[in-house]
């Protein structure tokens, strides 16, 4: 029997605007360029290989979770959104991420659950232990690249943000910075886990950030990426 070595799950974490999607996309391209089998999975990845039915179902769930207006969001409440997100992350893990890893493909995961957990950890209306538990069964990442950026710099990069990204504390810049500072504290607590690797991205170009990330992958997994 021929067995394939499972791929590595590489997640990207950081506050809103830290550069997660930018790094995830360039990392995916770099791995492919180096001849590695890799898939990029993000917020709207709903394709389940070889199953039109499951892909269609994932698409519907994605719309339920992400395509709603602010009034609907507020009316449903924080517990509902925690469970809806848990449903989404559960299916994406089971139907998309795990099969890819088993097939030997590396998975670059943008928009992993870590930021959601950090947000719920500072939400006084939902017990943190509950939020932790609804994500506890997800496949642990082999590496979490934690992009550390000040909230002020994230604001400069993003220029605009949603009410959610300001913690519903108002739509002003101060609310964004103070909320993101709190989220960063929670992310740093998660970063105690051995799989997490911090990269200080303040003042670094996307290329520099990519190079640091590639260095980490080479060091930890011995991937030939040059
Ligand atoms: N190293 C960098 N230097 C300067 N600007 C950057 C850098 N990386 C990304 N950006 C820019 O910053 C903005 C936010 O980046 P990106 O969308 O990748 O962040 P994100 O962490 O995925 O954000 P979100 O949490 O909103 O999904 C984008 O406009 C992007 O082009
Ligand atoms: Mg993003």
C-alpha cells in the first residue's frame, strides 16, 4: 500500500488588518512555486473536492454565516453567532481541511478561528470556556504564524473597518484601536502554545514578512523552499 505523508496545516493569525490574507496568498504561491502541493483555504472556501452536494451545502452555510446585514447580526445575538461560526469551522475542517491534509497537501489557512476565540474571550456576555470548547475539536495547526502589528498601524493599513472590528464600541478610530489592543492581548495568550510563531510585522514590507514566514517553514518542517 502506498501511503502519503500528511500535509502540514499552517494557519495565519493576527488582529484585523495584520496582513493575514496578504501573507496567506503569497505563502501559498511560494509553496506552489517550490513544487509543493498546497491549498489556500479562507473565509469563503466552500469547495469540497468531488462532491457537488457538499460544496453546495458549504456554500449555503457560508452565506448564512457571512452574508447578512448588521441588523440581522445584532438581532441574532452573540451566542447564536458563536454557534453559527462553530458550525462553519467544524464543516470546513472536516470536509475541506482534513481531506486535503490526508491527501498530502499542505493547507495554508487564512481566517482561522483564533481571532474569533480572542473576540469572544473579551465578550462579557459569553463564557470564555464555552467559546474555547466549541472550537476545541478542530484540527490543531502544525504552525500558527502570528503576525504582530500595532492596532494603530493596522488602522493605517486598513483605512476602513466594520462595526464588528471596533467591538461595537462606536465607529471611530479610537474604538478600533482600543478593541484591537484587547484582541491582541487574547491572541498573545493563545500564542503560549508551542505551535505558535510570532513575527513582528511593524514596518516590514509584504516581501520581508513572506521571507520570515518561509524561513520558519524551512526551519520547522525542513521544506525545500528555495
Ligand atoms: N507588510 C505590509 N505592509 C503594508 N501594508 C500591508 C502589508 N501586508 C498587508 N498590507 C495591506 O494591509 C491591508 C490589510 O491586509 P490584509 O487584508 O492582508 O490583512 P488581514 O489580516 O487579512 O485583515 P482582516 O483581518 O481584515 O482579514 C491591505 O490593504 C494590505 O494590502
Ligand atoms: Mg483577511
